[in-house]
C-alpha cells in the first residue's frame, strides 16, 4: 500500500514530467526525479504552487528574461542550481 507521502511525490513527479512544453518537461522532470525527496514539506508546497504556473512564465523566470516572483525565488534557485543555469 502506498502511503500519502509517496503518493504525493509520485503525483508531483508526474506533473513535473507532463507539462505543456517539452522544454519545461526536460527542466522540471529531471529536477523532480533527483531532488524531491530532499525537499521539506514546506518546499514541496512551494514547488506544487510553482507547478500551477504557466510554462511560458516559468521559462522566462528560469532564463532570466523576467524576474522570478518572490514566493518562487527559493525553489527556482534550487532548480537553476540542479541544472547549473
């Protein structure tokens, strides 16, 4: 039987790999596979909120074409560091 924490991580991984754009699949998918288990519950909440954002905005924030909103800055830093962006 899968516990609630495992089910949550599985759901987040799926949402990370099945984005609207292939670019974001390739950025968020590997990050989620490698780093989700290292995140605190608070960070997972923030990451889930990030996943609700539009892919075009996410890409602009990651590429530096637009400033990252404060509520997402910490998790975006972790994603950038994972990919050496």
